[in-house]
């Protein structure tokens, strides 16, 4: 069934979804890098896109905004067909790439003025001034971009993305290499934009950032493995987790990995998380092992989002292995 655009092009009605794509596929040579990916993002929603390196996140983002053409599949972005109306999509989307892509020998203001000319904005000076003000860049407007820290470069990139008033932001690992304070400020800005009705799709490796999203999707090796709220994704895996504290955790971990009831172990500082399926014999297994290793303490805990994603990543099939 064909997906009809949910926004008439006169702008009379807003689309129900900022992104609505189904069964997207993409190959690069023999590699099937995106496999039947379907997802929906609503206006005003921050949608987290998670997955290991090489999982297909960037390719999927480019398919959704018209920068790449899918081999098969269909969808609309901001009411425009991603196959037939790619130019309209590009003009209404703000895309922040993984790699900082602005000119380091220009000032912040000069970079924004150039972007404004690219979009042929009629009141470019006023738009640049507004962007500088909104992102707290006024005091550094005449500073060379090459002299900026990672956090300030991030602000410039977001200001450039927002310059043409997009209704959708596509942010590809925007906080990689940025200090925690700058990451916190960045996410506060994203929530402010979402409250204005702007849809945000953001890829990230940070679990604390994932927990700030309204909804999440997890992709591994081109295949979408889970989608929903953090609570829904965690519950759907059916994992139970225990935390073990004390000495000899490396020895304990090696012992537990040989137990069939233990699906996963992960060390967090001085604590070992041990996970298995609900309804299994994980508790009995732990008690039996700990009886032989005095000085260790175990208690049940809520399975964390990070526990769940480690579990899904370990179960995913590497599509690169198919071609080697």
C-alpha cells in the first residue's frame, strides 16, 4: 500500500507524523546495510536512535531525509514523499552530521551568514542575529570557528541547523566528544525545541541521553530490533537482573558465564550485573555459586536500559560477516 503524504502542500493541515517510513532497504555492494526499517516520529517528539558503530543509523537517517535513495520501501517526511519530493524534504529539515562540517577559518557569524545565503533567506541578517541569540553565541559571534571547543562548535552546528526554521531535526551523534556540562545544555535546548512542536531524531551511544528521549529505536547491523519508550523496550526483553558486590568479581564473572541460566554479565565499577530470563533459575544459580565464594552480596535490581542494549547487541547478527 502506498503512503500518501499526510500534509497537503499548501500547508493547510499539519502531518500526523514528521517521519513515517516503512520497509526501507539499502545495499552497498553485497552488504545489506538497512533491512526493512519502519518507524514513525511525531511532531514535538524526541526520538532516540541507538545502535553500535556500523549498525546503519547514519544510512537510515540519510534515506529518511532524501540524501540517499532506498533500494525499496516508501515513506513521507514532513508530509513529502521521500522518493518523489526529496528537494522539498531537504528544505524543511535540519541535518547535523557526525563530523563538524563548517569552515574553521570563518567566524561564527560568517558561517551562519553563508548558510543563510545557501537557503536564500530574504532576511538573513535578522535570522543570523536570532540564531546567535537563541544559542547563546552573541558574545562569540566574531570568534574564528577553528578556535572553538567541541561544545561551542556543537552550538554553532545546531544554530546552523535551525537557521531556516526546520520542523524536523536529524542529529547524527551530535554530542560525541563533548563534555558532560555541554551535553546537558544541549539536551535542555532539544527539549525546548521539542516543546515548540519540532520533531527531533537523534542518534546517540550515551544511555543517559537515551533516557531523555520520548521514544527509542534500537538498530543493529541494519535491522530494527526494538522500538518504543525506554520502559516498553526494557519490559519486552523479559530480563531479570541481580547486582553482586564484593571482591573477586572477575572470578565470579568467569564462573557465571559458564552457567546456562546466565545470559549476560556486565561490570559497573564495583558491581557486577547478572541477567537472565524471567521465570528462569537465575536466583538459585546465583545462590549456589555465592555459597562457594564468601564475601559477596547479591540483590535483585531493575534491569537498566544499558543492560538491555548490551543484551540486544550481543544477540544481533553482523551483516558484514555475511560477505566475508
